């Protein structure tokens, strides 16, 4: 999840944490100098990441969570 509104991102982080996910907020400055707030969940290996992705879809009701290697 990415938002230009910090409150929206923090609200999602809190909701995910309350559901047992290891969510955190990442502040990012885009090339347009616009500040964006990204919600990230977990640091894990690829196999566990696939399971986490399925859980985010089913348990957290996120429509399109993305899996990214950081």
C-alpha cells in the first residue's frame, strides 16, 4: 500500500499489526519530490512470502498485495 497521506498508511499498519502481521511504515520521496508512505509487511524468504501473500489476501482482505524483493 502506498499513500501520500501518512494517516492512511499508519491506520493500515495498525490494523495489520492488530491482526498479527509484522507491518511497518516506510517513508519514500518520489522523483517528483512528493513524499509517499508505504506499508510493508514482514521480512522473509520466498516460500514464506508466498504464504504471507495469501494470508494478506484472505485474512486482511487486501485486494492486490504485491510481493517485492527488497
